[in-house]
């Protein structure tokens, strides 16, 4: 574990990403303290430029504080990214483990199913899902999870295929351990590192997906989100550039941080690969 | 490749694709049934407020009063006949709307794809040739930045820079309104409108292709046949072009073929930002109007396009690389 931390710390990009990510997390947690006023509330004159009238990042067309919107939006971005990834990993690990462990026809059927979901254009599918099941936090999370599990299944299946025939698994079978116990107690812990790396990158793409959905007007109507703010600033970009610039910077920094952390994790968990790449 | 083997290969791929399309149709049907509320109101694109007589007519037309398997049969056979229903908001057949908008989307995605793949391979090659130098680092950072930027936001920022601040390029639409251009001037006009949307859509994929090319080139450059060529005294430029690049491009092309279909998904965002009159913009309008039948039509159309792209990629790949076993 300490070895892992040292390898991670040697990667400058990864450490930078981690610091950035912690800052976004702190912003999300401190939003109610820093900006106690509801981000939907009118706080000042409309279209106040940044640094004027006491607004760090200006106000929007209805006089709402852009900085407050970004702080409160951090919460929803991280929440959606995290929960939808956990759900996608749960689906992906279950299907991938069964396919890789069982093999044969079951493997065939599951992989056909996975291929089908990879063929459908995922963004259009997510739009259709959210639109039909009416936009809300839970429908957005469900839609993102439904379009993002296939890569997890592929990775987990590959790991299970190669681990299944290893001696420690054979030993567990000979000892008479139950199949679920072998899958979750023996094989899965050995397949964790690629899942963790994939997971951190999936949180990043889930955040991008959420922002794209709310940009198109498919966000939860009760929650302030970064994508919604950019969408609202789109039509008045000639008048108030700050309305769309700053939320975009927030998305960029968060996603960048997650990608850097993901790459750092990947290098630290597979030191041999990292050295070869270097 | 022998003609008979090729024909078998193509036929097999088309049969598989037909199954996938059928599955998409069934998925569409399931989505309509799962939607909260009356399926007739989903088809009508109205929630609750519709005329009861009209809804009754729709129910009869789609056989919604009959058992589920029969409903599915009616739905599938309609779509096989290319009847995607009517957009009741726009009072027109969904197929006509899609056909009208498709060329604009194909132009946009095609331009973005060509831009992304050519620049991606160029930058990736450059980075691989100078591993560890400033150029390599810059290209890697650029790729990382493209990965992390939301597509629609890049579009807006390009509009802000090139249209609002510099006033070089038009920000919206596909043609200048009321300009009454003819001949060559029309092409120039469309080209000028195309630059920003194609750039926006292409940037993300450019990053992917650049990274792929870089990794793939470094892997090939390590192999024995490259060392042999170098030992024989083949000039460095020729090694790069004829030995390394040629072999390194195969995985890039495969991946690009698979991704080409996903470009259409991204075009929804780009067309929304730039008011580009393609099927993506149509999808956005359908969203605003809660016109689900039209939205499902767009979904079906884009899925079929992805499937078609995949067949073409498989075929090209089998033709380019003789090592690929067509039979398998």
C-alpha cells in the first residue's frame, strides 16, 4: 500500500489531479456555507460582469450569482458521476463475472447482449431514455449507467477468463467452495485494479454526459447544474460571455482532474506497464 | 480474396446487422411501452392534453387495444416498411423529415471525421517520432485537454472567439440568409459555415486518434522487422513511412471505423450549438416539443447508420489487411 502511494506520488500529473479533485469536492461540500442563498434566487442586477457589484463571476440574465451556481452545481456533477459509475460497475461486474466464469453458451449470450449495447449510439440512447422517463436526478443517473456498463463487462470478463484456470481458483474448487464465494472471494479481489482505473475514468465521462444532457435541457428542473448554466448562457453569448465560460471551465477542470487521477492510478497499479510506456 | 468468400463474408455481416436493427426496433417498442402514462400520448407527442377522439384513433391505428405480442408485430412490420409514423407536432411523416435533414448531418460528420483522422494521424506520428521532447509533451497535453472539454462548450468558445470577437466566420446556420448566392459562391458560403462546427465535432476524436497513433507507432517501432530494415540501411524516412506507419495505422483505422458512428451522437450537441439544419438539430427540436415519435425516429436512424458504418469498416479492413481471416 505504501509502495503504491509512493509510485502514485512520483507522477506529478496525478498528484495535481488529486489536489484539483479535492478542491472541487471541498467546493461542493462548502457550497451551502460559502453561498447560503439559493442559486435560483435573484441576487443582484441582471448581466453584471465579473468582479462588478460584488460578484466574483458576474450574474446571469435573471440576476442570479454565477459563482453560487457553479459551487452548487459541483455537488450535483460529482453525485451523478459517482452514483451512475457505481451502478454501471455493478451491472458490468455481474455480467462480466458470470460470462467469464461460466464460459460457453452463457458467455456467448452475454457478449452478444453487450455488443448490442455498444453498437447503439450511446449519447442518443441516453437522450431518449431521459426524455421518455422525464428528466430527474434518478432518471439521469439510470440513463448514464445504462449506456456506460459495456466496457466494464468486457474488462471483467477478460480478467475472469484468464484467472479462472489459475491454481488458486482450482484449489478453491477442489476445497468445495461455493461458486459465488469463488467469484467474489477469490477471483474478484484479483481483478480489482483494472476495475478501479476504469471506474475513475468513467466518473469523468459520466460528468461530461450529465453536462451534455442538462445543456440540452434534460437536467433535473429543480437542481442547478453546470450544463444547464452553459445552455442558459448560449443565446446571450454576445452579451454575457461569463455566463457560459465559467461553468465550462468548472467542467473542464473536474474532468481533467479525474482523468489525471485515473492515469496515475493505472500507472501505480501496473508499474511494469508504466515503465515500458515511459 | 476470392469473390465467393467475399460474397459470403458480406452476406454474413448483413445478416448479423439485420438482427441488430431488429433488436433496436424491439428496444424502441419497449421504450414506448415503458414510458410513464398512455403509449398513445407518447406517439402523439402530447401528454394528457390531447383530443380524446384523436387518441382513440391512434390506439386503433397502432393496435394498442390488442395483446402485446400482436402490438409488437404491428410495430415491427410498420418499421420494416420504413413507416416511422408521423410527427404530429410538425404534421409530417418522420421518414420525410429525416431524409430532408440527413445530407446536412452527413456533410458535417464527414468533414469532422476527415479532419480528425488526418490531423490525428499527423500529430500522433509527430509525437511518436519525438518521444520525450517538447513537441511530444505539447501534443500529449493537447490530447488530455481535448478529452476533458465538453463538446458543446468548445463550440461556444469557438463562436465567442471567431464570430463575436474576431468576426471571421459565421456562428449559426448552414447558409447566409437572404444572400441569394449562385454557383461556386454557394459552396464557399456553406464551407465557411462548416468550419466551426466540423472543428468542434472533430477535436475530441482528433485527440483519440493522435494518442492511438502514437501508442501504436511506438509499439511497431520496437519490432524486429524494423530493426532489420534499419540494419539493412534503409533510409529513416522510408522506414517510418513504409514499415512503421503502414503497420501502425491498422488498429487506428479499425477504431476510427467503430467511432465514426458515434460521431453522429456528438453531432446532436454541435448542431444544437451552431443551429446546423441536420438530424441532430431535429432531435433537439423534438426534445423541446416533447415529440417522442420523432425522437425515436432519430434514434432509429442514427443506430442504423452506426450499423452500416461498422459493416463498411469490417469490409475495408478485410480488403486492406490480407492477414484477416474472412471466414471467421
